């Protein structure tokens, strides 16, 4: 019986590992490369079981705010500190100084950490306002 329980435990452990590997929250990182240009790369944060469903690990934050970007484009700039941007509505287009262009729509998540270098520029597609949630990360 003890071997059977151990066997079942290993099956459950294996199934949980497969479940966790298949469940993650994806987001885009905007970072500064060694050449001083900004780039995009894709990342994933694993989801783990919790009482409320699947969640990521806790991330230390400093504060948050809601924002609305009007139709005007912003020229080259850097964030003042690392922050997550979660688009709530509209479409925000970001161009990196390396020439990559990516559109972020409602539900997309960006981790902006291109604190140095030329930075990036943003515009609103369709000239519609973009509503977003900004979450400033702790140092």
C-alpha cells in the first residue's frame, strides 16, 4: 500500500508539473541592449495553484496609477523606473530605437525597463485614446 501511495504521489506531482509548465502569463519586456538601443523580448511568468485559481509569484511593487494617452505621439523617451503597463482599451504602438514596432491592445502586458539609451517612442493607433494601468516596481 505504501508503494501505491508513493506511486500516486509521483503521478500527481508529474501531472502538476506538466500543468504548471503549460500555464503561464506571457508579457513583453522592453529593455536596453548593450549597444544602448531598446529592444523587445517575450517573457513568461509561471502560474502556480492558489486558493483563487492560478497566480504568479508575488512581485514587489511601489505604487500604481491609471492613465489615458490621447491621440498625440510621444517622441523618444525612457521610463523613470521599471514598470508594468497593462493596456485596458485602445491600441498603443511602441517603436524601439532598434527599429522594432509592436502594437499592444487591451489585455497586453509590457514591462518597460529601457531606463537608459535612446529609449522608445509611442503612438496610439487609430488616434483613439489608450487607457492603461501602470504598476511601478519596487527597486
